[in-house]
C-alpha cells in the first residue's frame, strides 16, 4: 500500500502564540508546526472532568553517496559510521545510515500566559526545572547542536529530543487558553522515543506522564503530578502540592516544603525528606521500603505506619487528634518515620 501524506486540516494550524527560536530555521513543512486539536486517543489527557492532568490512579545498509546540496544534507564518515544531517524546525536532525535510526531535536517557547502544562511521552524521560534548578546534564544526540538562549518572554521553554527507526516521531503541541499540551505521535515509527526537558517559571502547574522512563523535577513551586509506568521519580525542592507515582520504580523526594504530598509505587522504595512539616503526607509501596524524614517542630501527627512484612520504626510525636495526617505503609518491606536529626 502506498503511503500518502494526509491533507492538511485548516483547523489544526500552528498556534500563533507559540514562539519559535529565532536562532534556528523554520520548517517548511506543515507537519512540524501543526498544533493538533486532540492528542492520541490512548493518551489524551484533556477529555472529561478528570483532575488536573487527567491521570487515573495506579492500581539497513549504508545510504548511497550524495553530493552536499546547499547545506540541506551532508554525508560524512565519522568513526566508521555514515550519518546524514539536515536542518529542521527548531533544531537539527541526524540519521544514522547504518542503523536507520533518526534523531531530531526541537525547541519551543510558550507565552507567559501559559500557567498549566500537561506532558505525555510514550517512551522516554521527562526533566522539569524551575528557575533556580541546576542543568540536567542531558546531551544532544551526536551531530546536533544545543539551542542557545532562553528568550525574554518569561514563559515555559521546551527542548524535545525525538528518535526512532525508519522515521523520527512527531512532536505534537497544542495551546488551549492557559494550558499547553505536549505529546509525541509515533505513528509507524519503530522504537519510538522522546525525551522532554522543560523550564518552568514560578507557580506553573504541571502533569507529566511517561509510559517507560524516568521523571525528574527540581525547584518547582506549583502543583505537580508525576507518573511513570516503569521508571524512577526524583523530585528535589518542591514547595507546591505533589503527587508522584510509579508502577515499577523508586520514588525519591528531597528537601521538600510541600503541605500535601502523595508518593506511591507498586514495586520499589519510597523515600521522602521534608524540610517543612507537612499537613498531609501519604507514602506507600506495594513491595519495598518506605522512609519518611520530618523536621522537629514540637507538634504531633495523626499517624498510620504499617508493614505487612518487615521492620517498623516510628519516633515522631503522635497525636490521634492532631489536624496533621501522616501515613506510611508497605505491604512487604521496612517502614520508618523519624525526625531528620536522628537519621
């Protein structure tokens, strides 16, 4: 069957509020800039009256030689590997001609009016950084260049690293009012992968979901909902409401100042370190250790600390009538709730 490109839908044009990076070329093809009205049916987080983020609880041969043409394509031998490099919207794409795997880096800037972000990747890591966070240390695929500058609009910034065999998957971005939706459409791409690196201004709320990969967040002050089906979740210095979940992986939360925190994994360890006393904290593992560290402040908690099989340690002040609630449970593993100075 022939592969025909679908006709362009005039209702799904690029959102005029999205800013493109002036240091990078624009893509002449509409597919790279179209802002779709809906995400994939299987991953669409926007239908219905679900809570913010819409998440349910967890229960070939080498290519022929070609002469360079105007900088659009360059074939070169590097370390015995033949690669093809071409410029696309918001970044640079690289195709390894020996494996057929393509890499594509895109950068997007959002207006300051965007205060909510919903992110989904079918396979890949998600890094979320507040204004004072340290760089993640992630690197571009070989042959690409890191976009420079952060722009002056004060809005959300995105770098997406897309890769796949046969063809590169498509980054899909839509802005609806004050909310930006970001996902990847794999289509017929084999071994589809997309990593996202987002810079978030103070107070932006975010819901991030990956089916297979790690999620990391640092220095965020808004409401944060993080989920991975298989991977670790790491959060550093959160100060807003936090909900972190993994189907299989560890959850680590450090230097937290959250009033409300929920951390849950079906298989893995959970460790929560609070610098400020929480009003409501729930940490759970189906199979793994749970450890909660709290500051000393002279007030007690209404506690529930249990394990089905393992050691139990509690040395914080308990008060069944206290308005502050603390729950730490595991079905199989050790559980401890202690003051930070006794760790």
